[in-house]
C-alpha cells in the first residue's frame, strides 16, 4: 500500500504555491506509506541548461564538488540532495567527472525543469527537510511508500527518473518486470535498482525515445506491462495518469479551471482551493488521462 499525489496547474497565478499545495497533499498520505517519500517539481529552467539532482550522505560537501567541476556549474543544496545546473552541451562530460571524482554521489534525476528529491522517513518530515512548501512550479508528483517486496532504502523510494524531465510514481506491482527489464537493457535503457517501478519508468522513456508522446507511451504500456498498478507520470510539459484494466488500487481526481489534481484518496484533495466546485471523478480502468502545457 502506497500513496500517490499529483498536481498540474492551469492557472499561472498558482505557480508560486505549487510546493505548498503539493506538500499538504503529500502529508495526508502518511498513513499509506510511512517508510519513505519523494517528489518531483517542475519549476523554472532554461532550454540550454540541465539540472542534475544529486544525492549523497548527510553532510556531503556539494559546494566543494561543484568547485572541482569547474566554471559553469551552479549548485543549490537541500539536505542530502543538491541541484547542479550546467550547460546542456556539458552534461555528458559533467556526469563523467562526477563518476570519477565522487563515485559516492548518485544522479537521481535530470532535466531542464525537473528537480527530484526522495529520502527514507515520514512523508511530512521529508517534505520539510527539502523545503517542498517553498518551491514554485507548474506541476509536480509525489509518493509515500510502504515497502512490501523490498528493503526500505532511499534507492527504493519514488519517484523514479530514467529520462530527461521524466519521472514516475507507482502504486502496485508488476508481474513481468524482469522480462521487460531485460528487453529495456538490450535497447540501451539503464535500470539502476531492483524496483519494478523503475522498470515502468524506463519503459515509458524507451517508448518516448522512439517518438511516442507520453499519452501514447502510456497506451502502449497497457499491452506490455502486466500486473496491477496506478501510474502518475510527469514530463517537462506533461502530466499523465493510468490505472491497469482491473483498477484495484484506489484513485480519485479533481479538475477545475485552475488545476488538475490526483490522490490515492479524496482527503489528499480536500484542502485544495476551490475543491468544492471541482469535477471529482475516479479514473476509469485502462484509460489514459493526459494533460500537456505545450498543447494549451
């Protein structure tokens, strides 16, 4: 049993409050997943720059690492994570330098706008630790985890990101993830953990690299991924939701002129502005729900 929340803003006036709203939604899901939590926020960014979200042990000297990487690297630290902003053209070189200079540092996400944070602990504590309430942006997703099939570790926490500005949170279990993983690795997709949710993220990344939109990739997954699942996913401009054909995992959505919101339970949505006038609905099984700012 895990908890998922997601928020996609239509109204620019709400963007400074994205983190505050998402933090409140995440906090209500503590009972569904007290082991660990994480979130991804899509904020400001430049098309010619890449934000690398890094993770290391408590007290790690990220500023010192940035200095070793040379000019053009900007660093912003939040607890055990830091966001390193570099020119897009230098991304591969910077990744190679990090691997050589600091093998103890993990790159957990990358993109022009996405920042990704996750850690072991109560979701409310994780949100406070990374100052989620102070973050601004256009959309974000978050997850609370109750581990049932693997150890409670930061590596096992969600979201999972396997492509630029792409991330996924998942409630459920995939039965054929090992077969899918082997196929993805043959196609050149790197999977770093044993978590089936990372395989789902990698599958969507692979499909989008082949030219599929996020919505189309989610449609494809209905044929290729077996098990029971609810996915909430994000891209640089998009936000999608999908439940498996049986839809045994709880899910509820709300849509207004200002936002689209997702929660594993309605209480995650109850504190949102204007919720009393929202269209409240349960996502249908095997139906892709997809919103994209680029198409607006």
